[in-house]
C-alpha cells in the first residue's frame, strides 16, 4: 500500500472530508494537525479517516474541506496526508446547510432561522445568498442584523478562498500564503496587486527576488518605479544586516543595483534620469536619507548622529574634582584589602577612569580588565562616599551601573567583580517594541560601565547613550580584536579612533604566569602569527588533525570524554562558524543531543520544525523575549514540558540561572539547541572547555577575528580539530570587511542633525 502512495512525490492526490478534531495548531506559523473523516479521495485504499498535516489556515471542526497534497509515512505518527493547498467546501445537503448556518459562525442565527432559510432556498441556499444577499429579505421573520451577519460571514469565506487561490497562482507556497493572509487579512489582494514589494518589509522570508517574481506574474512592468525603489531599499537593508554598513555610497548602490539586475538590463529599464528621480522620491518621502555621496536608512542615520552628539556631550562634562592624593590613597587601600598590586597600566586605567567623563579600557585576554573594573568600582565608591555592598542596594538603584550586551556576559562580570550587573536591554527597560528609558526618561546613577563593548551595534549604542543622564561618567570596556557587532556599525572600533576620548590599553599578560597556553596562543594570533607548536599537545589545549568527514565524530567523542570526566553540559561548549552542513551547528547539535539526551519513551519532548526539545536539553535564546527578562544569547536547560498544552498555554519551561521562563508553542521558535552554537552567540561568555572545529568547509567564514574570539571563550581547556591549513588561512585573513560609518568624523564635526 505504501509503495503506491510513495511512488511519486510529484503526483498530487486529494481527499475531501469533515474535520473531526484539531490535534495541534501553531498560531505563529500556521502549522496544523487535524483528524479528517474522509468522504471522497483520489486514492482507493478504503481509509475512513486520516491525519492531515501542513501549513494551513485554521480549520473549523465539523466543516467540509478538500485537501490537495501527498501521502507520507511519518516514522513516529505513521500514515499522514501532507497538505500543499486546500479549499473549504460549502455543505451539499439540506441538513448540512442548516447545521452550517446554525453552527455559531453567524452571530444571532439559530437552528430555526437556518431551517427557514433552507426551506426557502433549498440546498443551494449558501451560493444564492453569497451572490445576492438581498434575497435574504424574502425569508419571513429574518432580521436586518441576521442578514448582515450571514452576508458578511459568507463574503469572508469566499474572499479567503479567492485570496488563497490567487496567492497559489503566484507561485507562493502554503507557508508564505498563510503569513501574508495573517498579516493583511481582507486587504491581502489589494496589497498584493497594488504593491507586492511591500512583502519584503512585512513578510519574513520574502526578499526582493521573490517579491519581484510576484510582481512580474501580475504584469508589473520592468521599468516600474516601485520595482527600482524596492530594490534600492532592499540593498540598503541587506548592507546593514549582512555586511554591517551604516550607509552605502552612491557608487556602491549603483554597483549593487547593477549586480542585482544586470548592468545592461538596469540601463535598459531605468535611464540615469529615472534612477535619480526615483531615488529623490524616496528621499522626499523620508524613506531614504541622502547626504553628499552617501545614502542612509533613516533609523541608522539618526542613530549614528545620536551617538556622536551624546559622546560629545559626555566629553564636555566636568567631573567632580578629586585630589590626586585621595585617589592614590583609595587605590592603596584597595591593594592592601584585596591583596593585589596594580601594574603601571592598570594604575593608569584606574586614575583615568576616576577623573574622566568618558574613557575606553581595552585589552586582550589575561590582561586584567576585570581586575581594573573591580578596582574602579571600589575606588569610585570610596571617593564618592557610598557603599557598594550587595546588602545596601538592589541591582536597579546602585549608583554604579554595570552592564553588558548579553545575559551571560553580564553574569560573568557580576561573578568576577562581586557587583550586580545586567543586560543593556534590562537596564533600559526593554518592552518588546520600545525602551522605557530614553532621552526624556534617563537611567539613574553616577557611573556607567559597559563590558564587552565590541558587541555594541549602532542601534543599541544609540539607545544606551540616549538614556545616559547629564553628569554620568561612562566607561566602555572591550577587546578590539574580537568580532565586531552582529548589527550595523563598529562602534567600539570607531570610538577608539577619536583622540579626544581617553583610552588605556592593557597589554601585559598576567594569566600567562599561570601557564595558560591558550592566552599565549590568543596573543600570537592577534599579531597574525601561528605558533610552531600548534599541533603539539599542551596542558590546556589540543589540536586533533582530521578531515571534514571525521570532524563531527571527533567533536562528539571529545564532548563525551569531558562529560565522563565529570564536566557538566554547561561546562562544555562546541563552537562553529556555520549552521548548515555535516559539521555545521545544526548537525552537531543533533548528534550531541542523541548521545547525551537520547529519545526515551519515558521522557517528554516537543518538536518545532526540524528540532526536538527534550527534558534536560541545553538551549539558547535567539531573540529578546518580549514577556520575560530573557535575552538574546542566554543559555538554559529545559526544565519541564507539557505535551498536551493548548495554544495559549506554556508547552515548555527553561531555567536560566535563577529564572524559569515559560514558552507557548508559538514562542518555541525563540530557542535552539545549545550543545553547539555560533561564535557570535558565544561572544561575551567563557566556558571551562571549548571545542572548536576548523575546516576548509568553513572557509568563507574563517578569519582572524572569528578564530581569536572562539579560542578566547575557553577558560581552562581548548580543543581544536580539523585542518591546520584551514586554521592558518583563517589567521591570514586578518582584515574583516570595512564597515561604512562616519562616527569618528561626526564626533569631530561642530554641528549634528538629530531627532
């Protein structure tokens, strides 16, 4: 039987049947599982009922539908019908029509009224009413409100059907069609026909090429102005999100437009005059900002201007005068109490921080940045006569605000300094679509210290600086050799180029005295050098040569060896540059999960897409949670699962340090397995053991900053595996793509445009 069903995935079957039960439905992506009682089918296997699955608009129990798709044999759930498209069928018997009209879909219409309508029009009642709603007035005793309810309900039914059929005709699949209908509802056809390029901004997963194909299928001309303008805005957004640019030059826009359309076609379809005209229209509509030879997205233009303005303001503050003798005395007391002896550069950093309104502290691993941060806090409290004892303050009213871009980075700096720290988003009161603190509602405190500042992008840096009150001293701490921010801009790098901002670089390695070859390796790589002993086993690192096919097995074996030696899942972290492929993050996660937390009939689990989450799994938060103080980059463990949860109830819970966060089904997409994660996601964190494969398959991602960032995540032991040649080539690729930004120049200009 299955051979016949599976003989060709290209063959499309259909089943017509009544929905008997909704087994599962995800409101966010429209994935549903329904039990259908079959009335008619193109297959002749004699089934009475079947489970249908797919991305579809929510079905109503008791109603009749026709589904088109293919039969599949699911390894866990057995025979299912996978829906590619479907259509709702109107009832085809008088009893069914009465039941349909009185089902509650039409407000105010009961069984008696429904029977009257059917008695008058017969089995064709619904089609007749849909074509001519006024005929309902012929039915004795029916009210105006009932006429309106039935008419509007049927119109909506037929409208959704027309919309779906139209979207399918444009080459859209059920997932995209669902997202579009959910977004635009009854306005879908109007939007699609008038401006299909709106889909680029409004619908996740639809880029310019897809929207352009939809436009072409509808007869949009190649030289349509909306086409050119959508392409420009698309390229601008891609440049900011994929390449980190704050702006593109006019030359870059012209070059990328030529690549997108083909230079010859671009000139044929849009003359130079038309190109200038359409871009000027975008500027006039404030969808684009043009300045000299540069184009900006408005949000980035004003964010960069805002950072520059605030930095200049902070530099103009006059710190409370403190006698140098008092500073030396405070530093001496700290050295005696903490039994430390500050090096010359560390002492310079302390004095600069205490006497400057704005300061940047940089240094590689093992150079004592955390020691200096702790000393700054203690000296600042001593000189300004307030306590920093945890019992005297909660985390939100301490005069010193210690923050980092990610939750793990904040936790690490809190553990090493003994002071409360938090994410930037929590400090600013992030509420999903706005921040509670801004220029009109500044944060409180007298000193702001931002750790892991290399992770600051232009948008977040602007939000943070906007909320800094007048007179607050600011210290940025970071390692300029780490990866730049995921988002646009390279804030720390460009601020370091501003000579007016005091800067102290720590370059003496203290952890080297403890015999850390990881620290030695990191500082060697900073200079673009690869040590001769890279393959030689050391007390705290190893390099296992292997090819791509062997890499995942070596990663898994070393992971399991660490667990056997008593390390926990939180202690061991696999890092990789890419997500796809046999040695990518997704595949590594699946292999490790199956080894350390395998499928078990007694263990609850929940599946989202291609990922199954089980009780005890290590997981990573991918975005800032809109309902709980859980932020992008936080790692936790699945603590509970409710496999029977409804759409509005939590289906799983995750413990992040001391906080347990609930997740509804439509929020599970915020998580991914975290046995392996990207280097960017690990930035700001440290782990006792890091396993990092380095392969030629990663060549497009491998470069010095990424490798350096990866190995410096290791606190005690580093395991490298892969190809030495790939490692060497990656280190030789020392220059990352230069990001367009004018932050340095703006700070040095006299006047700025801000909003």
